[in-house]
């Protein structure tokens, strides 16, 4: 079981969160991208752009934050955070 936790934060308060589960035999990278797409769909957001800093953070901690510079449209929150909470 692979689970990815998505959270929206504003002024240090958790506004929304969701957990996406994936039981497929796909690669970890595909599970992460598909999970992020599902999180963004549920929160009615566009998919963020992976910057070098977000990739580095995710590789190091299995967790990263997407700030305004990762989104093309204006966002009404401080950042979107994703975190792997369970892996096979």
C-alpha cells in the first residue's frame, strides 16, 4: 500500500487535507505523480510545477511544499504540502 498525504496550509493553519492510496504495481515515481494529480483534483487546483528545490526536498524527506512559484495561477493559501506516509 502506498499512501500520499496532501495538505493545504494558510497562516500556519491546516485548511484541507486528504490521503490518496495506491495499490498498483507501478513505480514509486508514477504513484507520486498520480497521487499529486488526485490531490490537486480533489482540491480543485492545477498541478504544480516541480522545481529543483521541491525535488531535492522530496528526495531527502519524502515530503515537499509547493509555494506560489510552483503554480501558474494565483493561489489563496500559503502552500500545498505532500508527504509519503506509507510505502510497500
